[in-house]
C-alpha cells in the first residue's frame, strides 16, 4: 500500500509539471504600447490591469517596433497589439485600437470622461470590453464572390457602365474601391507610427508640466507651488497732530529681507473641475539685517520686522495651462510687525489685517517671459498694544498694496522680479492726561501714515 501511495504522488507531481507549461503557453501574448496624450500612462495602467489575468501582457522597445506590427509580432510572438491615445483638455477622450498579428485593425473602443483621475477607470472598462477582440486569431474577412463571366463583345464596343451599387467618384474610381484603399492606407500609417508612440509617451510628462492640469487634472492646476525670494525694503512713518505738526517720524534706509511661500491646491487630487482651482497660500518674510539709529544721539536701536500672510485662493487658468494667462483672487489674514527697542522717537507697531486681493499673469507670446500685477486692500483690525498705549485707542485704520512684476517659466521652474508698495493710514484718539507721562505718550489725537517699499527677486517650483 505505501508503494501505491508513493506511485500516485509521483504521477500527480509529474502531471502538474507537464500541465503547467501548457497552461502558461495557453495565455496569448499581447503587446500594449504606451498610450499617448496627457494621462496616457494612467489609462494604460487601467487597461493592463483589466486584461492581465487572461492574457500575457508584454512591452516592446523602440527597436522592436521598427518595421510595423507584422514584424514586431514575429519578433515577440504576440497575437495582438494595442495602441491608445488620450485627447482633449477639459473632457478627456480615450481611444484604444486593437490589431491582430497581421497588422490589421480588428476593432476600436473609446470612452469619454471628465477629469484626469478617471482615465484609469476608463482604461480598465475598455480593457474588459476588448477581451473578445484580443482573443481573435486574425481578422475575419468575407469571401469575395467570383466575378461573373464577361459577356461576349458586341459588334460595336460600348463603354461599360459602373454597377448601380458602386457609383463613380469624381476621379472615376468606384466608391467601394476607394474605401478599401483608404483602409489599407490607414493600416500602413498605423504601422509607420509605432515608433512615434514612444515619443508621445515621453512628451506626456512635458505636456503635464506645461498644463501642470492637465498637470493634476483637466483644469491644468498644479498641486503645490513653492517659492523663495531675496529683496530689499525700506519704511517711512509719519505721525502728525490735528494741526499738522510732526510728532514722530521714522525714515529708514534699505535693509535686506528674505521671503518663502507655498501654495497648495489639494482638490486636484480628487477632481479636475472648477473645485481644483481652490487652494491655500502661506507666505513669510523677515529681515536679514536691520538697525535703527536715533536721530541726534546717534545711538543704535535694536529693530526687527517680519510679515506673515495666510489666505484662501482661487486661481483661474484661462487656457488650462499653468504657463498661460491666469487670474487669481484671495481672502485671508495678515500680520506685519515692525518692532523697535525702547526709544524716545517712535513706538513699535503690529498690524493685524484682513487681506482681499486680486491679480493676474500674462505671458508675452512665450512662457519664458510675462508680466504680472497684484493689488489688495487690507482693513486693519489692530495696530499693536505698544502703539495704543503710547498714542491712544485706534480710531480707524486701513491699508492697500500694489505689486507689479515680471516672470517666466522654464520647465517647472518660475523666476520672478517684483516691486511692492504698501501703505497704512490710521488715526489715534490720544491718551487721557497723566501726571507721569511716558516719553512716547501723546495726549492729543493724531494721524499716522506708514509706507513700505519692497523689491523681490526669486524663483519657484510647481509640482
């Protein structure tokens, strides 16, 4: 009995070994070429995932594609070849064409979707619908009927008239023959374009970066924009009483600053529609080196300045390309501080404001250079406790800014140079009379104006 059991086990193992190669060989080999167009790689991945259980999916290098589909299938021993192309900007259309080993088209499937993220599912759906076409061994053609015997020539030769079902075209060629010739020409063109598929797939990344939405969706929005800049800034402040007499002034020289910022558009991960244009922006700037000299005494006063802004943004790409014309707007919160150590000239200020801004960018015929403009209004909520303790309660405060500049895109990099003008105006109610006033205390009402001039040169990156 043990011998019989061992014999059965050996036979079973040998049978499995013998059957396994035959099962592997039973899977037909299918070449899936790179899909061209924006989002082609996602659509191809979906198509492959749908057919890989029933077919052995293989790829073909550029050299293996030379000579057309027939020669490629002989080299790779494949039974079918699949090509795909994605068209459109706002609405994506995926077209997949299937060829047999002889190079003839056996069918075409197409699907239209809204948004780049749906291309993978569209590719998978087309893959499931193409199972029957991929399983064909060759194109089935109807046998042509045998030509009828030619009638005996009449005594007087008459020109033969075309058949009723084959009207002559302007060139004198029957319509059916012309259709057959066009079909052959299209198949030949498909063979010649095999090598171009690889170039189209390589350029897919370039088109994505140009749209950087198609970049992250049909709208062309980028997911993240980061930037940094170096600049020079100056500040001028004047405080006058109701009679126009100057009671405080600050006129500083230019000092160096740095700026860093990021814009994040998270909706591009979920949709390619208008919601993808909403994003969040944060910028931060601070002095690199600054000092203040008190007029008259010559003593240096420790000084620091910084600004932070956080906002909700909406960016409209007019041509669905990041490097094309665009208009943007934002609403958010801002804080600008200009702190001075103890002195007898001027108090420190810390402006809290609501920022409402609009702007735009316009390339000058090329993405490498363009002009930009941004403007904002900033209702001021607070001016800082030290200013209130010195000049009295804030009666009203308002600010506005304008920022023209130039910019340009090189690949995914953006360079820019900007000039910014920011103006604050405010009025104080004055302090109540005190027996021991401080050096900066002002008992009368006063009006102040605070102006900042800034120049930036920077670089950014879009992903």
